[in-house]
């Protein structure tokens, strides 16, 4: 038997290990923004794997926006400049999958979402701009349209709270809250949309917008707590009806 035939095939997780090693090099600064990664052949030799395995590792890094590729004589894989905006969609997707795969209860999701949103109200009240207020008012007007579908109302609900979060003027908060507002909230809306009173939600949103405009942090906190209580009540009622139907 030849030495080549005695070699074991690449383990299925080797691409994951290589991607993790390269990601660590980027995070720790051993590979800086703009640096060119070693070629596929060099990485294959370094890690003693096949080039397809290296290619799979690079695909994982590209999917996380950590690297970009360029063709041609001066091409290759380069460390990407990762912005909060670029990572935003990935954060939402990850949060959505995490919640759905781990069967997080409605109560836990509701508690977490509003606790995180309240954390940004002080900054939002201090830093809100005319654009943030205009977005909140525009979504309020949209929510009041009688012909608005349930799906469109839910989307407007998310946009309204996104404006509140962004008003804090802190990209780290906005990024962290993307999962709460744009992952948890839509999942919660899917459960409660058939039971909720639009007029009540609009009234709570109007009070919240007024509080942000007046830079009244306690009032803003109260409105969010009222909205949390109402959302939790809706969730409990819907779950109870579902349980009764199953019986």
C-alpha cells in the first residue's frame, strides 16, 4: 500500500478548525485589516489538509464578512473591514436561529427584549434627532391606516422600535439590540398579532414617541413597561387558547 493511500482523509471538522484559527488571528490583530492571507496552497501545506478543505474554511470566514476575495494576479483573500452595518444582518439571523432552535419561551423573550430596549432609553432621550422623531411619527401614522395588513403593521412596529434604539446614537447598542428588536420582536408579533388591539398599541407608541421627544426618561421607561405588560398578557392569552384547543 502506497504512503498516499495510507493517509487518512481530512476530518470533517478540519475546515471549522482552520476557520477558527484564522478568525483568532484576525481578532487578536496578528492579521490586520487589508492583510493578504496565505494562498490556498500555502494554507493547505501549513495545516496538512487538501485545498478544498481550505476553500471551505475561507468560505466560512467570508460568510462572516471577515475576509473578502479578489481575483487576478494581485488577488487572494484579504482581511475585511467589518462594520456594524455589515454585521447587522448576521446578528439578526443568528439571534433568530438561536431563539427558534432553543425553544425560548415567549415570557423569556419578552422579558429580555424590553429589558434591553429600556437600557437605551436614557441615551435615546438625550440624543434623539429630528430624523429619529420623524421616523417614529411616520410609523405611527402608518400604523393608524385602517387598510394596513397584519404583516405590514408588524413591520412598522419593528421600524418604530428600531428608530428608538438608533436614537441612542451608540452603534454598539444598536448592533446588540438588533437581535432583540429585529429577531425577538417579529417572533413575538407572529404569536400575538391575531389577539392584539392595534389602537392600544398605537396609543402606547404615541406616548413613547412623546416621551422621547420631551426627553422624559421616566415616562419613556413607563411606556415601555406598559407595552411589556400588555405584550406578556397577549402572549399568555394566546398560549392558553392554544393549550385549550389541544385538549
